[in-house]
């Protein structure tokens, strides 16, 4: 995976060539990613879905993160990014089913990488049950759904924990369902500007939908 070839961009987001993924993260080149957030309504309550990153992941193992996401390779367009949903979650969807939330550019740094991402962000409204998910175990170890209002309040600082129902994949491949509460430090820490734009976009979509009803 570290040898994947990505398109790279300068700080003004002008295309400047290609580079292996490991070099992109080592040197902090800007690069494109695809993000897809799932939402759904259960018993009149809007929920947002998150994946539990596999313990095998090099970066951010076991943390909660975007429902499906991944890097766009050098020979891929944004439309090709939808493959991430099938690969990670086992859910077949087409691009026309997605709601665009825009492009969010942001930087994140850790001991292992400099991650300058140009994120193409989309929303998918799902009615899939947990049984419909078939996870790529190398990438994803479970799925949770959280009331959207609670998730929004967590990232705005109004509350410290959110309730979540979900499942984890066991060693024998079975799904163990659970209910728990999670704090902010159990999520991948995307920068506040990312969450502000994405969660604001989801909130606006849900409000427009309610008004349409």
C-alpha cells in the first residue's frame, strides 16, 4: 500500500506530478482522497455511521473514523473513489446515489506522517442493516451508528460522550453486536475545520429534507 502511486499537488493545489504514497506522507505533498459518510434514520432518529479501524492499521488503529475513505490513485478520478465503499464495507452503491458535500483541504501531522489532504466528501443515505455489511478485515473491524445530533454536539464540545450501537468482527468472522458510549479521543482527530464543514453540510441536508417532507 505504501508503494501506491498518487497524484501530488503544491500548496496552491496545482498538479505537480506523482509520487509513492510513503513519500507523499513523508514529505507532506498535497494529495486527493475520497470520503463517504453514511447516514440513516431509525425510528425517526437520524444517525451517522462510522467504521472502527482495524487493529492492523499502521495509522490510528482501533479508532472510529469516516464510514468509508481512501486515497485516489494517480490513474483514478473522483468517481473511481466509490470503490472504497465496496472494498471496505461490502456495500454496492453508485456515484449517482451520493450527495456531494464539497472539497475540504486540511493538514494533519503525527509522528509517522505529514498528511496534506484534498478530500472529496460525499454523503450516502442508507437503509442497510448491520447484517448487510461485509467488512474488509485488514481495514475495518466494525461499524457503529450514533445519533447525528449527539455526534454534532460531541464535536462542538457540548457533550463529552456519545451513545453508539454497532458490531465488531470476532476472530471466527462472526459479528458481535454491542451498545457503548464513546469519547472524542476514541475517534480519529480530523481537524476542526473539516468537521465544521462536513457536519454543517450534513445538518443542512437533513434540515432541507425535513422541510421538504
